[in-house]
């Protein structure tokens, strides 16, 4: 295990914030991970697990040890119409989507172009275009920092929900994801239920799309819609879509008849956070060196030279404004450090 001191994290976070880690190590196997955890205990230092840094806002330098997950490997076992795919935590998510698709394994195509690593996918249960990763997961392999051993958690025990999992709760923070196990299909029958996906396929005159066509269309939409972090620093959607009571939705609807709403099984209504923020006039607003993207109200950006504190302050202002205007609390999506 190699530990570096005062390591710059500017290339390890998609906002491009210039912070450093007091100590840093990249772990390539479980033995290294075990040693890294023992090192933090021995030196009484906190640790932070870092994947691709695309869902984290650094507001300050990181105390203790940053453990960057660099475990690699994809193992595929086909059994008839399905295949189990074991993916080590440090694999790039989008490359995995491409790889499985070109091997004729289907089910991840809607989740194309999501930045970050496979090991982070279950943390917030990544989702896009009508699919969440929990729908493809059979289990999650973890290193238990409390008992210092490896475990396999069946997906059913991971408490997956919209942008949520056990791993985001105090009880789940003891676990570091070392690999994920997916069940994919060898049958090319993509899920096309998401409105924007249907509309974009229709524009291409595609009625019964293949998984490859869904993948290409998702990539097209995302490239047009979302700012590339390599060009302008960001962490994708900054707020979750709020799920509100029917009564509040009905009241809002009288004042804002064009407010979209999607009923959930619970009877509550999911409302697009982007719509609320856009209608409140935040799109394109700048504050210091950060701001709200000019085309995407849900995406906060670093215009260059900004920092995490500026982003946190801007996010607070937006949350307060949305609460005051609509009585709706917006929950942050990325982790704030
Ligand atoms: C342009 C853009 C578009 C995006 N679009 C989407 C989208 O469509 N849908 C979506 O759901 N998300 C989206 N995101 C958010 C992000 O890509 C995902 O949350 C992704 O899974 C984060 O992966 P990461 O490796 O970068 O995680 P990091 O940012 O490194 O970490 C995120 C959190 O997970 C923890 N963590 C990371 N790896 C592990 C591990 N192995 N074990 C335990 N904890 C770990 C970290 O400590 C941190 O708390 C987008 C982000 C960007 C920048």
C-alpha cells in the first residue's frame, strides 16, 4: 500500500475543485483495502472512500485518508437467457455498459453515460430513463469496516429506493462496496417506458428499438442535454425530484396549472425539481464563480475557479427559495464533504 501526502484531488472530482487529501491511497485489491482501513485505525484518522468523484462536492481539504477504489475486473457467466456479471468496484460504469452491450448482454442500456464507477452505482441506486440499477443487481459485495471482513449482501437487503440505499444510512456506512453482481439478459428487449426516450426514438422513426438503439439514443439525449464535466465542472443533477403530498400538489396546480406531476404507488406525487427551479428563475443565474447551468436548471456548475463553499451557498439559497415559493423541500443529491 502506497500512501501519498497532500495529494491534490482536482482531477478526482467532476466539479474540478482544487482541494487536497491529507493522505491518499489507491487500492487495487481487498488486501490493500484491509491495510488501508487498519492504517486509519492505527493512526486514528478518518477515511473517505472515493470513486470517480462525480457525486461529491468538496467544500474543504479532506482530513485523514482518501481511499480511491481501483479494484478491476469483469467476470461474465452466461446461463441460457441470463448472464451473471461480477464487476469490481473500480470499473468505469459507462465502459461496463458498452462492454456488456457489445457482448450481447442487455439491461444496462438506459444507464449509459452516467459518470463514475461501478462500486458507487448502488450507493445512490443510480437511475436514468426509466431504469434503476437495483433492478439489475442480485447482490453487492462489501468490505465490512467494523468486523474487518468481506460480506455479500443480497440486493433485497440493501434498502434500495429512488436515489437511496442502505449505504447512505448510518447503519450502512460501515460497508465499502468492493464489487457488484448484476443479472443481465441475453434477450434484446429493452425497457422503453420513459417519455423522453420514447419521443426521441420516435423522432428517429424507431418503433421497436433494439438495446443498441436505446443506448445510442440515451447517449444522444445526454450529450445534448447535460454539460460535460470535462468542459464545465458539475455533478449532474444537484437535487432529487421531490415527492410531495397529493394535497400540496393540488394546491400548487391551481397556481401553476402546467406543473408536471407523476403519481407514485404511495399516493404521493413526484414533481420535477428542474421545473420548480426553472420557474423560480434560477436557470443561468451566477453567484461568484459558480452558477446554475444556462440550459439545465437542475445542474449547478463551476464556471472556473469556483469552490465547494460557493456551490453549497448557492444550493442553500435555491433550497430556501423553493421552500418559500412552493412549500417544497429540495433534497441535495451529491454528498457534501
Ligand atoms: C454529468 C453527470 C451526470 C450524471 N447523471 C446521473 C444520472 O443520470 N443518474 C444518477 O443516478 N446519477 C447521475 N450522476 C451522479 C453520479 O454519476 C453517480 O452518482 C455515480 O454513481 C457516482 O459515481 P462515482 O464513482 O463518481 O462516486 P463518487 O462521487 O466518488 O462517490 C459518491 C459517494 O459514494 C461513496 N462511494 C463511492 N464509491 C464507493 C464504494 N465503492 N463503496 C462505498 N462508498 C462509495 C463516496 O464516499 C461518496 O459518498 C451524474 C453525474 C454527472 C457529473
